[in-house]
């Protein structure tokens, strides 16, 4: 594998780079944004995310808030194993290493890093070690939509008992978030728009994503045609009440300030993702009626994440 020319370019500078790069004379041409899977093609990505959560409890006029944070780093590879005649493919998604830094309400930190033999966050460390170096089978459609994942049961068997291991929906989301353009069109000119819907796991049930993609431009960066695609996502939380006792007091859940904005860079030479940068935020307020009083729990969460191609064969 060789490194990508843009390997050391911080993702937050991609927008600046694109605005200062001369537009290729292709803005009126149609471009194929599908992946064009090639057997044996392997790409390595670096991933990073930062999650900050504030939980506020309000009862009888008394309020208490706690803050927690988690930063996740890692590297993974995407390997195309087999391509069918219709353009769909079977791929392997393999995490090579993962590191999480957890910050509790008192500001204390714990770290789980699979490159280290010991950790002060043993459960997270065990879970990460169950995930790394285990190829996850991913089935992808010709338009980049991730259809299904397989071979994940061994990961769950090795996971610690005190943590809920990722299920197939979680791995499906990870494969989709890598930087793929879901339902990508075969012919699109700048300002072309298309949509895709997703339903991912959430602590309180299912989070539905209604995503609208826009091809913003196509530019030449170091001789490589790069498509810039933006995405705006509307969120809708479906609360799972199946485990709630029937005699539980009435619960009202409301989500507000919910949005996801993303920018993708797509390599039109290799027909694969180059980079993704995403910002997500939402506030979820759950209110329970208790006699003449109400107990309100408000969760404010912000997540910034990115993936960047660092090497390819």
C-alpha cells in the first residue's frame, strides 16, 4: 500500500483547500458517484470522534448537571473480496487498533488502547480487543448502500459481560459512516441532490435519519478529480418502551435542536471515499410525572467525527 498525498492534511482544512483550488472544467459534466468496487482493492482509513454529553436532572426546583466525554481514535481497512456482475460486492472491514479516552464528571480520565497490554478501563479494553483484527464481512450494493454485515458473533462472544456489545446494526452503521455515499447516483452534475434513510440504535430506542445529499463541486487536487458532497440530516427518535413496567408513571420524551451536517470528499479516480467530517447535536428531554411533581432528565449531546484515507493499494 502507498500513502495518500493528502495523508497529513488536517481534515478541517479540506474546505479551505477546495475553495482555493481552481475548479476543474467539469462542473457541467455528469459524474458517476458510485463506488466501482475492484477485487483486491484495499484502503486504510484513520478515524476520530469526540463525544460530549451533559445530563441535567431537575426535580422540585433542584437541578444537578454532570458532564462526560469520550474521544475515540483508530485505524481500519476496507478490502474488496468479491465483486458480482451487477456491481455489488462482498468486503472486509477490519479494525487494526482502537483507543478510547473516557472523562468522568470529576474530570478523571481512563484510557483503553488495544496497542497496550494493560488499561485502567478493563471492560472497554476487552471489548476493543474483541473487535480489532477480526474481519467483518460487509455486503454492499452497487450504489454504495451497505446492505448487511456478517461474522460478528465471535466479537460478541469475546465481549465483557458488563458491557452491551455492538450488534449487527451498530456494525452496519460503522460501515456506512466510514465515508460512503449511500444510494449514490450514476450520473450527477453539481447541485444534484438525492436522499437516503437510515435507522440506527440509540440508548432510548431507534434514531431515524432522513439524509439529503448534495453534490457541491468537482475539483482537481494534485491531478485527482475529487467530488465534494454535503449532507443534511433530520433526526427522529423512536422510543422503545417494551422494557418499561406497565405501572410506570407517564413518561414524555421530546427531542429538540437535532441535526447532523456532513461533508464528504470522494475520489473519482479510485471511486472510493477520501474523507468525511460530521457534526451532530441533539437534546433529549424525558419528563416523568410523579404525583404532583415532575422529574425531568435532559441529555445534551454533541458529536464530531471524521475519517480520512491514509493509504491504498
